[in-house]
C-alpha cells in the first residue's frame, strides 16, 4: 500500500500482532484451541502465519517438549512451502493438538513485544516480488533448517532461529520483500550458529567420555 499523496510505502498496520491477540481472546472464550483452529483463523494468509505461530512457542517458558512438537510442525509446513502449496495441511496428531487458553495467552504475552518490534520496520508492498509464489518456494529450505534447529534440544539455541522466522513470516504477511530477505539472511546466520553449538556440545561430550 502507498500513501496517495507521497507515493511512499505505508507502515505495517500490525497484522501479526492483531492476529495473536485475536487468537488469545478466542482461546479465552473457548477454553482451548487446536493447532488447526489457530492456523485456520488467518484464512488465505495461513501459510505465512503458520510459520509465525509455530515458531513463537519456542521463545515461551512453557513446560514440555515444545521445541520438538512445534519444530516438527514447522518442518511439515516447510515441505509444503517448498512444493508451492497455498494452504497449510497438518497431520492429525499435530492438527488436533490442543493448547489451553493459559498457554496461548502466555505465548502472546512473551512474544508480542518481539513481533511489534519487527512490525515497526515493515513497509507494506516494498520489494513485493520477493514475497510472491515463486519466491515463497525458495523460502521452504530456510524454514526447514530453522525447524530442525528449534526441534533440537540445544540450550539457548532457539532464540536466533525463532527470531529469523518471525522476521521472515511478518515480511511475507505484509508483503515486504526487504524484511523477508532479512529473515532469510538471519536464518542462514542462525543455521551457522546452530552447527557451531552442536559441534561444541559434541566436542565437550567427547572430552567427558574419555
């Protein structure tokens, strides 16, 4: 979108933030929501929103194998992006996994500030060609790499992968190609850091075993 007087790209209207708060409110009304219901709330924008909502829980202090569950779901979404699907499909054991209103509110509380910071940098429809169907197919690999990083039990290893996916997802949702590109670059950096952490952990374990 452009300002009709100046022709400048308009700032984000907070699409992602609004969606997160709407989901928290819906969960309060119903008591819980399934992953399928959460993603369905975004309709046609569900693919980009799926990346966002499946990445965010890894930043939240929720007990249980959050990284493994949501990282696995992200890997499924990444594969669908790579083959050019327009809508999200999840296997039944992920689609029907329910999240309580307390968990969803906790996720929104801890992650909304990060989302808002990214949204302040967005300009709608900037370099829009980097958010089209052809470009999205190329995003499947970075999303898959970050999904694997999130699923791995690496101490302090989730932050950069999640942030890269938040940036990438918001760029796609707002059709800001520059922000999407920044997300891809961050994912490459995050993948490198993850490999370094795995190598370091393996070296330490090897030394201890001797």
